């Protein structure tokens, strides 16, 4: 066909045109009904395949990517696809990621959310709490001391007052007089106690409020600390959305989400990474996301957390292996990434990330993948995504689990060391080096390969139709038809023998009857003239009785033959119907119902008509009127007698001569009758045989129809195969 495919858009249009040309055969309908039916079936079958192909081509056109080298990260949920992509986004400064990280830093600075500031706040909250407790204890003891002092002073005052009253009441008169000039010591002491109490009472409020102030100060300090902490926590909440790892899953299935695309530019080399939803869901919507992603992709990383070959599914429920085969069959470059789960820095201390056992299992995995995907499968790469992510994720919410894990890993090694130990450094070199260098060729090759695979998929469908349905149907139908023909031929031969022997029997009977009758009459002494007349009469009577009996007997044989071939044909029709039920319905991917083969075998009209024709012709054979008359006409008695004189005198001699004339003539008459009868019968039989041949042709006709169908399909299949090879070749050779 010589496709000249210069622009990307051309390929789909040209492939579409080629498919139309190859599959759009037999637009004209033959006037022969059988041929027209085959053509119609062919149109149905090829039309179904073409419809499906066109739809797939449209989807390829819609989702195909010709400019940006696109790499899909494909696998089950939780394999670590997003972790890996997030790490690459940070490492390679993907635009959206850079913006998020700037936002993170801005929020962090605005709220002084450095780890030191957060720690200081935490310490202050603790300290102020402690201070409150201390102040409360102090205050309690001070209040208690104050109360105790007050009550002591008051007790003393009351005691002295009582002493003075008592003293004055009991003193002799003179002493009372002396008291007017000199107060008793007790009264002086009482005045002093009074003064002390008053001084205490005046001072007391001030001392109490002093304690209250201390209390207030401590509470205020704590309130300040707690409020700072609350603000910090609120700010941390605002920080969280900007933190590294936002695209990493929480372990729940992410199959309801669509595919996310991240654009990278590494030193002018542009490429996109697709984060494809997990393949474990079988919901049709997810499957559409996955399909569109792999249609776009020019290379695929199959990410798995298990160092084991992908699981096979159950009948009706495809496993990972089958999904890989269907989703990635038309890819030109597929790698496996084994994401080893590492939770502890100690695991990274070993000389190699992957154990010997795991390496063996990964070898098995490679073999399996190559068996599924052929030469387009590359190899496996081992790495550990999460520690690699932690090594570069410096925008993490302080105190978050990720931040704590990061600290745990960084305690043991530097970020660069971590990147090397997790296998991430070498993966990064591969990805940004050889992998994307030749991207233009890869894009072209991948897209052409997809179009080629599309066509070869149709070839597979047509081949399956041929080998699974049409061929077995044709072979079995042919076998059944041939066996039916053989049986009809045998029945025909035995009809012929049967008729011959019936005629022979009738002629034998005729000979016997005529001889017996004429012998009887000879015995009664006839002269030669009367003998001649009597002999002619007997022959005529014998022929008449034969003409009467023969048709019924011949008719019986022909009827039996009719029944026999009817049975053979009916049996064949039954078998053919069974075969059609088994093979005559063809499913085509993408079409709702199966296509029914329109092969003329379940319909008995033609065969029925032919059987009728055979019997009509056969009936001619069974009507011997014509040839019996012919026999009589052709016959003239040759009765010659030797010496008439001797006969005249000797009756015995005459009778002997007459018997001999009977024997000789009867033999000739019988031979002549047989000759004419068989000749005429065989002439008619030729007609029967011709009709039987027509019947046999009709019996084998349906398998010949199939042969035509098969050849036409085979031609389309061969042309499509060529087209698919050519497309793939052009993709490679560019
Ligand atoms: N321990 C450990 N956990 C990992 C590793 N890679 C991914 N995870 C965790 O597995 C979960 C799912 O990871 P994610 O990258 O979202 O997987 P995806 O569904 O394939 O995108 C997250 O909780 C990750 O932290 C790893 O190498 N080690
Ligand atoms: Mg994910």
C-alpha cells in the first residue's frame, strides 16, 4: 500500500483508510442467492471487525501523545507509585511541586514554625504550668501563716484585757488610787498587744493582695504560653496541605481517582510522568482511566511491592498478570520497579538493598513478564521509595509521623547516602539519562506500534473466527455431506440392481408361464398353424400380465429408494443444524450480539425440490408400458419346421418339434424383452443419476459456500497482517 506517514495525524487517517479498503469488500451483491448470502455474512463479519477497529483507532487518535515523552507508573494501589513520583518531583524540581514547597516555607516563616520555636513553646507551656503549681503552694502557706499570726495576736490581746479587768476589780482602794498615777504593767502590755494587733490588721489586706498578684501572674503566663501553642497548632494545620508527600496514599484503594500527570523539564529535556490509578479495581470508570493513560504512554514502569511474579487470576476474574497482558500488550518499553518496603535504617545498612532470595524471585518475574510482553519488556529495577522520599522531603509538618521517620533515617546517614542506598540515585540517572535521550524515536515507535497492534488485534480476531468456527464447521459439514452423498450413491446403485433383478424375475415368470401354457396346449395336439396362433396368443397374454404386474413392483422399489434418500437428507440436515448451532454464531469484540452465519443448510427447500425431481424421473423407470409395447412390436415369431411330412404322420414327433420351437423362440423373446426393457430403463436411469448428482451437489454446496467465505476472510486477514507489519516497521525504521 506504501503508506507515507509524515505527520502524526496522518497515521490514524491512513490506517483507517486502509482498513476501510481491506474490509470494505463485496459492496456489490451477487444475483445468485447463495453467493449473495455468503457476501452478506462476510459483510456482517468484516463490518463488525471494522466498527471495533475504527472505534479503537478513534480512541488512539484522541489519547495519543506525539510531543511529550510520557511515562506511566502503573501497578496496584500501595505499590509506591505516588511515593516514587513525589520523590522525583522534589528531586527534579517539578513546577507544581516547587510552588507547593514555596507555599509551605511561607506559611512556616509567617508563623515561626521552626522546630526550635515549636519546642520553645512546648517548654514554656510546661514551665508555666509548673510555676502555677509553685505559686499556689506558696500562697497557701502564706495565707495559713497570716491567719495563724492574726489569731495569736488576738488571743494575747483578749487574755491581757481579761487580766487587767480582773486586776482592777479585785484591787484594794489604795491600789486603785495608785493606778490613777501609774498604770499597772499588765495594762501597759495590753496596750502594746492592742497596738500590735491593729498594726497587723492594717497591714493584712496588702499582704493578701500580694499573694493574689503572684497567683495572677502565674496564670497569665500560662495562658500566654497555651495561646501561642494553640496558634502554632492552627498554623501547623495550615501547613499540612503544602507538606511533601501530599500525593502519597493512605493505604486505601485509589481506584476512584483519575490519572495525575506531572511535567518535568530536566536541562531542556521534557517528559511527563503519569500517576495511574491502582489496577486492582475492576470498575469500568477506573479501567477507562487506566486505558487512557496507557494509550498516552510511550514507556511504562510497572511498580510492585512484591518480589514475585504477578498473580494469575481466576476464570472470569483477571489477575494482575492478565491485566498487564491486556493493558501493556502494545507498549514498546516496559520496566518493572521493585519497590522494597524498608521501615528501618538498619535495613539499608546491608551491602545490597535486595536479598538473594528476592533477586531469584525477580528473575522469575522478568521471565514471566517477557513471556507476556515479548522483546518489549526490559528488566527490573530495585529501589526503596519511601526512605528515598524521606531523604529529600524537607517540607514536612514538624512533629508529623513523616518528619519523625525522616529524623530517624537521617540520624543514621546523610540525605545523599540515603538516596544512594535506596537505589534512587541510580534510578534517577537512568531516568534522566539514556531513558529520555532518544525520546523522539521512542514516541514514534510507541505510537506506530500501538496502531500496528490494533490492526494485528483485528487479525487475531479474524484468525480466531477462521480457526475456531469456520474451519471446523466447514470440515465437519463437508464430512457429513460426503457421507450423505455416499449413502445416496449406494442407495442409487442398489435401486438399479433391484430394478434389474425385478425385470429379470418378471421375464423369468413370463417365460415359465408361457412355456407351461403352450406345452399344455401342444399336448392336446395342435396342428402347426393353430400352434403358431396359440403360441402368439400366449405370448401376448404373458406380456399383458407382465405389463400389469411390473409397474407396481418397480414402483415399490422406487418408493423405497425415495424414502431412503429422504432419510439420508433429513439426517444430514439435522447434523448440519447441530453444527450451525455449535459454530455458526460468531462473537466479535465490541459488538453486542453474535453474528449468525447465513449458510444454506438449515433450509430444506432446495434439497426437498431435488428429492422431488429425483423421484419424478425415477417414476419414469417404473412405468414400463412403453417398452413392453415396443417389445411386442419388435417381435415376430420365427417358427420353422423341418420335414412337415413327418410331423403330419407322427404326433409325438410334431409335439417335439413344436416344443423345440417354443423353447427356441421363448428364449429369443425373453432376451429381446430383457434387452429392450433394460435399455429403456437404463436410459431413464441416466436421468435419475443426473438428478441425484444435482442432489449431491446441493448437499456439498453449503461447505462450498463456507469455503468461499473462508477464502474471502483469509484474503482480508492476510492484507491486514501485512498492514500491521508495515505500520510497526515504519515506526521502527524512522
Ligand atoms: N515502609 C514503606 N512504605 C512504603 C514504601 N513505599 C510506599 N510506602 C507506603 O505505602 C503507602 C502507599 O504508597 P503510595 O506511593 O501512595 O502507593 P500507590 O498507591 O502505588 O501510589 C504509603 O503509605 C507509603 O508511605 C516503602 O518503600 N516502604
Ligand atoms: Mg497513588
